[in-house]
């Protein structure tokens, strides 16, 4: 078994103001997905506020610069994450395909970085 | 108190162009940061991710899930890990993020922390 981070992707549409019935169904399906796969989740992680609330800090030449906004402006962004334990990468990708939301970036987790 | 996620940012130059000793020193400082802030109860959890070249992305395209190799976005900077922290407010979270010995951090407030096990 190995651990994988599921980075839940946001497609840039703001659902929080007035969700349509279809969006409400997606939310209900996501809730159900977490229930169904609870036995594989080792850390529930978190759901994040939208990127417009983000603050980014970078260290350059020994100084910290603070800017409002995410580290990269793009239509897609990370909206949350969870950690799951699964047999291998293909099992992780197969499970990610059952996600009722927009998308997932699957990233392996390891105690030691590959090739470093 | 509020909870924030610190998305730990990597920069390709930081990872690839630094001399080995410099990088090892950086990792040692990062380990110490985790230990110290976990001890004081500021850091509530987190994970380090494998490099973004190991990522696979799944997206809904015209109703079906499409699989592509690689991260959801290719850029010089990328997410290399997460840390969940507790802080009185955003200004305090920013002050904590400024102490991070690595390249950078994107701070995001948490809507809801999901249960550790479903």
C-alpha cells in the first residue's frame, strides 16, 4: 500500500453564490464519495476558500515578499485535498476517475523524495 | 483561532540550481521548522508530496473523466506539500509563513476540515 495526495481541482466557476440544482447534486455526490471511500482516507485534509482569498509569500535574496492572490493565476486551482492509502498508482487513478467533481491531481507521497 | 493551509511552494531553481550542501542545509532548516511548530501546537498536520513529474491529472471533459500525465498546471513554481496551521488571524498566519525556510507559501483559509477518517 502507498499514500497518495488527491488535490481536488476547482474549474474556476464560483458555486458558492447561488448553486444550481445540478451543482447541488454534485455536492451531494461528493459527500457520498467521501462516505463510500472513508476506509481509504488516512487524512481528510481540508476544503479551501477560493484563490481570491489567498496570500502568497516568497523568499528572494533573503527577503520575504507578500502579495495578495494565489502563486499562479489560472482558471483551474486547488480547492482542497485529502490523503488516501491505495495499493498503487493505477488504483489511485482509477479511484480519481470516480470523483463526482471536476478533477483531481494525484500525487504520490513518500518519506523520501525520489532521486534526491 | 482559525485554521489555514500553507501550500508549500517549490521553485525549479531552488530545487535544481542550488549546490547540494546548500539544499541539505535548506532541508535541515525545514525539518527543524516542522518539529518546532508541531511542538508549540501551531502545525496541526501536513504532508510532503513527491515531485510534480510523478503527478497524474484526471479531469471531466464533456462528461467523462480524461487522464493526463503530469500536474494540472506546468509552471516554474509548484505545490510541493501542505501544512495545516492554527493562527488567531490572517496577519498571524502571514507572520508564521514568513518564517518558512523554504522558497515560498500560498496561504489559504480552510472552509472545513474533513474528518481524519471517513
